C-alpha cells in the first residue's frame, strides 16, 4: 500500500470542514524513511478550535477504529485510529499556534524539542491541502538560525555528574544504571549533532537515528556504526568507545563553533570519581 496516496485520500475528508485551513503529511512517510511498521502522521491546522464531533467526522466517514482520542492539552488536540489496516496519528493545531512556535524557535532560538519537532514537520512535511498557508510556514523555517545552532550545542554540552561515575558502575557491574548513563550521554551527542548540522530535531527521543546520522555531514567518522555498537559490545569496550567519541565531538565543536568555550566541560567529562581508600 502506498501510504502517501492513502494520506492524500484521507486528507480530502478533513478539508471538507471549512474550519480546516491546511493539512500536512509528517513523520517517516514524508521523509521516505517508512517501512512496514510505519504509520501515517497528519498535521491538521485549524482556523478555530475543533469540536469533538468535527474531529470524529472524518474517522467515521472512512470507517476508522479509534484507539486514542485526547482532549486539548499543550495547545494540541490529538487522536489515533486505524483504517484499512494502517494506523494514523492526527495532530490538530490552530494555525496561529504553529506560527507562534515558529517564532519561538526561529526568532527566539528556543531549543525545546517538542517545538522543534513541529518545526521539523513543517520543514520536511508534504503539503496535502492549501499550498499557500503551509508554503508561508515553510518559508519562515527554510533557514536554520546560526544562533539556534549555538544554543543547541550549549544546551547539550554538559554530560552530567553521573558520567563521572562510569568506572564505579563498571566495576560494580551495575548495568541498568550504566546503560542509562550511556543512553543519556548518547542523547546529548545527538542534540549537539543536530545543532552542528543545523537540522531541526524531528523526534524528542531521536527516533530513526541511523537515517538521521546518514543525513548529517558534520560528524565523527563512522558515527552511525560506532553509536550503535555502544549497546552491543562489552560494556567496558563501549565506555572506552564513548569516551573517544566525546573527545571527537569536542574537536568538532571547536572547529565549527570556536566561540563556545568548552574547556570546563572537557575537564569535567574527563573527571572520574576517586576511589575510597578501604582499610
């Protein structure tokens, strides 16, 4: 089944409502990253707040089975349903909300990941309804601000105090805690790479990591395979590899954004909590 064609057909049912201003296809389908496990993500932009009946009307028309139906929260109405064996995730926003989010990120350099995900959807999304409204939005997000790049790198520089406990966690074989720490460090690395490569974050948990890294030019060598191996190799080997990657990341920051002083961060990342002298 062609998910883009199905998305376009379903969008026709939404645009019958005069309060719907525009419809955008987002997610993996819009980026051609989708596979047999993928769903369809639609962003529906409204002129006025939709009622529950208005949100349910297209679902009823296409014989969809509702899985989730959430009330208005965090400036969004959302629902999930299945039709023709495909799951759809619908994010409903007021158009004015999207324009405010665009201003927050593009003008005020807000690093909030949820806001960036909305911007990424606008940037990469496929227009299904009303070219003019979404084209204006796309124009606003067409250039990734240099200041946002700096803000993203600074936001993710600190690896946290728990990274300094890595040797203790290894020796204790405290695997759950150790892997949580390594996951947090790798998450910071992804945040820095998005900033260095001036890409809007498309998922708060950095989903589709392999595809994402392959789209980036400014990375440590063979970064995809190396980050994947962190969770597959012997823990001690993984920690050593992560230490090397961190050092290479700092070198990239110094090369790409030399105005950021990373000296204190480097020293802190190298620090290891000392052992007690046991009697």
